[in-house]
C-alpha cells in the first residue's frame, strides 16, 4: 500500500503536533504501555476512518504499537491536517487523506485505504461501513467487527440493523459514558466555540445564540454560550429536551420564531434542512451560520445559494452569501463540522478518553467479536469503568469503596 497525502515534507510540523497531543493523553498512553509487549493486535489489520489530526494520530500509533497493521482515512475533507498525515506516513501508518479534497477524492481515499484488508474497523459517521456494504462486499468475510464514534454514524447503523442489512457487529462507542458525557458535551462545547471565536473575532457576550438540538452536543454548546454571556435560544423537536433546556436557563422556541432573532446559529441535530429558505428569509444582516453535526446537510446550502447574488470569501473559513435583498449571511467552514473545519477539534484530554474507549472496545471485539450478533452492541460496562478509573488515577483523584456491610445492604435488599 502507498499513502495518499499532500506533501511528505510537512512531516516535521506534524510530529510536533503529535508529540504535544501524546504528552496530554495519559489514559491512551497507559493502554499503549501495557499492551506494547503483549501485542494483542498482532496479525490484525485495523482500518480507521476518523479526522486526520494529532489526537487521531496518537490512536493510530498506539494501535500500531500493540501490533496492528493500521490504515487511516479521513472522515471529513476539511478536517484533514496535511502535516499530521505526512508525519503518520513517515511513522509507518498508511494514510489516505488530503485537506480540501472534493467528494470524489474523499471517497477514493477511503476506498484505497481498504487495500489494508481489515478485520477490525473504527468509523466516524458511517462512510467506511457504507462502502464495505456496497462497493467492497468482497472484504466482508474478513471483518470481525467495528466501532462507531458518532451519533450520526450510529443512526445510520441502527437503520441498517433494523432492515437486517448490517453484516458484522458494531460497538456503539458514542454511547459509552466516557465518550458522550465528556466528548459530546464538553469537547464540542469548547472546541466549537473556540473555532467560532477565533475565526470570526466577534463578541459573543450580549449576542443571541440559536442552538438547534439539545442532545449532549447541544447541551455543551448552550452551556458555553451562556458562560460567555450570550442569550441562548434552543430549538427542539423533543418536548422533554425542550423543557430541560428551559430549566437549564435557556429560552425555547421553534426555528421559525428564532430565525429572526439569532446572531449566531449552531446546528447539532444530525438531520437535514434544519436551517432552510424560510429561515434565511428572516435572518438578520450579518447572521453567522455553523454546523456541529457530522455531515454538511443541516444547513441547506442550495436554498442559500438560490437566494444569493454573490458568494465571496469574508475571512479564512468563512464565506459571505450576499443575498439579493442586500443582506449578508456568513457560513462557517462550508457548513461542515465547525470545530474541525474551522479549528483544531476537541481538547486533547477529551479525546484521550474517547480513543481509550475505542481501544478498549477493539480489544473486546478481538476477543469476543465472533460471538456477537451483527447489530449495534453497547460498549461493555467494564470498559467504561476501567477508563474512568484510569482517568481519575491520572488526575491523582480517588473515590470511595463500599464497606462489606454496605455491599451486603446494597446488593441484598
């Protein structure tokens, strides 16, 4: 196999990023140190389809140290960091990703990565699984199972499983407590706002922020916006989540009402057309649109283009849509995942836990995968608890342990 990267000479800069991340990922490092001698993945071929950046590089290198042959493809053309890709290729990982790739090149990279002939996979959004179930079905017999990183990907997998179309077991890494409670909430909450503020250089305090969706991602985005001094409006389709948003101190209304009020809009639903023509028609001049969901379908760009007389660059990673009535609406990162299309992604410590869940789940699949049904399976509770314990230990924190009397009282009631 030969890597598909932009420029091998960028490797030195990428190595600096990887070393910085590695120094702040104690849980993943503990996994790597523990299993580097045992080589539990010796003979395994692992394909990863994730954002090609420094934290992912640490995961790929850790799996390689545990004995795996690793191929990495990007899961988003704007999140690939070409210097990190070059550094990984230099370190023996087969890398397939180029920043800014068009759709054809993006899918070609995933396709070419499958020359690794995987038996285990890690996916982010479901494109790798989809390709295996359509154009690459000849590879299916080798695959023991895989792990899915995102809410969007799990929605796709569960739809496949409900139709009996899923051909191998997948582990719902996104649903693990040590993933969604921290990554989705605190990781996205911080990284999306870091990207928005650094890209726009606009003041959040005193502004009105409209957040579509109040799942764990939406909760994190709203929490940070409120802390920055914004008025937060949440739009939802779920009555319970809407009530939760109100009790968390935010306002709740339909997008039809909120569209005229927002200065910043962030979509976090995983669905399509969350912002569309009827919303664009009433938005303020200067409204900033961004997406924190996996795919660039939440903001209907075709509707926006039809209303536009000219599209021009406004700042790096920001396009100004000059509407025919004279207003300007600003779109961040082509409507792609804003924290990576316009920023550096989640904080390192957050991805330390998420990727430790990935490693723990792959070890489980390696041992038990052939016994599992071809459905979406939960992360074993012991994996979650182990990672939480390792993280607490790395922070120098301890917790209470039940006494013998307490155990008898608790478990024998």
